[in-house]
């Protein structure tokens, strides 16, 4: 608990919301909070079917408790990272004793990717806890012949599906199926408790999914299931990342320092041919858990650093045996990483994140935009700054030529469905209000192509600010 408070909570108020991912979540939750709409995600006044409701409800609750602050936005990721450490300790202790459970929790908590996602305003830490809870509850129910755990597993799976969609059931379901095949125990699924568990799962999911379908119809189905699930799995959103070695690099960096500290032992095992398949059911379950997550997302066309995070708990428990044997070395490495993360939280990360945030730009614009007049802010040839909208509440529009807007706006089963920000046609810039234009220095000369007379009035970080005369 002390480690979590130091590493995952201290310094959160210093970390600004960044573009392009965090800002979409917080702006959606902010609009839902201000309008009193706690059911259908909305951004820029439009319904937004990117993710289910659970993570938005977390943000809404935090905003109501702490206001629209950076600490509030990062509160629940920190809470769930703490829960994840306790789950790791508890499961590790059940499988191999308290000492290994503690070692596993410290390995997980000091891993670079876990530290990062424990601070990030994204759904992945909530998903990690829900998927891990599903698999832990199932294994305890199977290994101890305690059917009540199956109901906990299905309830946790429902929370996962309410966090990120079908993957919340499909991923742990595939892991469980493969494990039962290896154990030749598929008959475990032929139980009334499994059937009733599915009914519990369906009832919990239906609380949100069914009303959403009733209210929004096929638009919700096509966008949520079609674009943000099926399209994501089959068409790469970032083609440059769709390479076979992507998740190998993610493992080496994300499981740092333990991925590198354990490398010599792994090499020795390979050289001396001391590699063997897991012999106990617990080890098989952990190994299948980790390998299935890795291979599953390797097959996805769209690849993100955070996707394979669910394999970190079984990896931490399995590697705890090796590192736990050298207590002094283990404690030194864990303490060093904790100190490094505290330094990152309070000094390094805030400066880096400011470069991808509109917080300082919002403060500047709030000073120069005339009070009492509805000004319009235009972003030109730059990624849309959703964090600026969140921090300032100003009317920020993406400036494009009229002929290009129809192509860029959401249409069909394409990645344009993410372009829900307001647009402004270059040929129709209003002349009845103050207008400011934002761009990067490399595009500064291109501002002359925008109708009107523009004067640069300032620069904030990488942003140039122009005002129409």
C-alpha cells in the first residue's frame, strides 16, 4: 500500500492530460458530467462509441469528487493499479506462498509498463484488473472445486466487457479453454454453475449494451463493434507498427528492469538445454495465460503498446521464483526502481508530457481571447488538440478546405470514424467574431494560404498562435 501511494498517487497533480488519447477520455467524461448524461458517451456534442461506459463512469465520479483536475483524471488508474498489485500478491501467495506473492507484486509494480499505465488516463488498467480477476477466480474455482468462484469470474468478465468490449470475455475465455484442453478437463464446462454464470454475465452486460442499442440502433453496433473492434483487429490503424517483432520490443521495454535482469538466466537455460514445459497445473495456467495474450494480440492488425499488458501478472508470478531467491539483489533493484519512478513522477514526466498537452496553451488563450465574445479557435495542419478543448472550454475547430471535409468526416467502416471533432471550412471562416489560428512552426508560412490577414501574437511550446486582423 505504501509503495502504491508513493509511486501511483504522488505527483499525479503535476501530470497534464496529453493528446491524442487521454484527452478524448477526459473531454468525454467532462461533457457527460456537465450535461448530467451518465449513460451515452458524448464528445463535442456528438455520441461517441469508442469504448463502453465503465471507464467514463470512473472519470465522472473522480471529477465530481475532486473537480476537473489532473489528479482527478488519474485517480482511478492509480486505484486500479493498487488493486492489481494486491491481486498479484494474493494469487501468487495462493500458488506458492506469501514470499513469492510479495515478490511477484513488487516485480509487477516496478515494471516500466505497469508504472506507465498506472498513470495513464486510458482503459487498460481497469481492463487488466477485470481480466486478471476473471482468470484468478476461474482457476480458484477449478482447482478448489468451489463453484462460487465461477460466478465471480463471470462478474469480472462483465466488468471487462463494460470496459473495453468483447475482448473482455474472448481473451480470458480463450485462455481458460486452452488450459482445460491441456488438462483434459473440458467436462468442467458442463456444469449448471457455468450456465448460470453466463446468465449473470449477460445480465450485467445488458444493463448498458441493451439500452444503448435501443437508443442508438445500428449506428451504435456498426461503430462500436464494426469499427472499434472488428476493424481494429483486421486493419492496422498504424501500419508502421504492424511488424512481427513489435511485442518483443514491448516486452523488453515494458517488463524492464526484470526483462533484462532475467536475460542471463534465460540464456543459460537455453545454452544448457534446461528448458522444460510446466509440470504443475498452476504453472501451466500461468504459462498459457501469458503466451495466449502475446500471440492473440500479435495476430491483431492494430498494435498498441498497452494491448499485451494482461500477460504481466502471470509473468511476474513466474519470475518471482528466480528473483525471490536472491533477496538482497531483489530488494535493491525494487528500491532503485521505486526511487526512479518517484523522480519521474515529480520532475521528468511533467516536462515531457507538457509537450503533448494543451494545458499551457489553454492558459495563454484564456488571457488573450476577448472576454464576453464567442471566439473561434482553428487548428491548421496539426493533430487536433482535444486537450486544449478540455482545459479551456473554447470552441476549437479543425480547419480544412470545404472539398476535403466530406472525405475526412466519419463515413463507413474506416478510421475516419474517429474524426468526430468539429470542422471549419477554410472558405467559410466567420467574420463576426474573433478568430485565432494554431499551427506548428514548420507550417507557419502556410498560414498565408488561409483567407484573411493573420498576425502572429505568440508562441507556446511548439504552438504558434495567429490572430485575424
